[in-house]
C-alpha cells in the first residue's frame, strides 16, 4: 500500500529477513515472551499475521550477516543507484 503512495522508483522496501526464533532470542524487552503469555495481543508473528514482502528492493539476512555487513549491503545499494554519494572523511 505504501509503495503506491510514491512515484515509480521512489520507494525502496528493505526486508530485514529474520526468523521469528531469532527475533525472540534477540528481544531485550521481553515483548515476545509477554505476547506468548497473552499479556500483549495483536503482536505480529505471534497472534497477528505477518506477510512477507513480495518484491523488496533489498533483502538483508540478519542471521547470515552482521549488522555492519547489512549496513554495507544497504549503503552499496543506495550508492549504486546514486541515491547517496561517496563521502571522504574530513582531515
């Protein structure tokens, strides 16, 4: 739906491909545990559906790559399309 609000080519969908199990393991606030206990309702992936994106421009597999590697992949995508420029450090 959101993609349709933008002109063609202006919307970039980034899919953080992370299995539910990994999300639960990484949950510092314990929200998944609360959702499984019924303390939180309508929680995506637990009692509310999650729909995988059908055609994301970028997919970042967070179980295979580190945060830095995911950032590098996203920055490369943006640079390749000239959406951000290469910067050199000051000094």
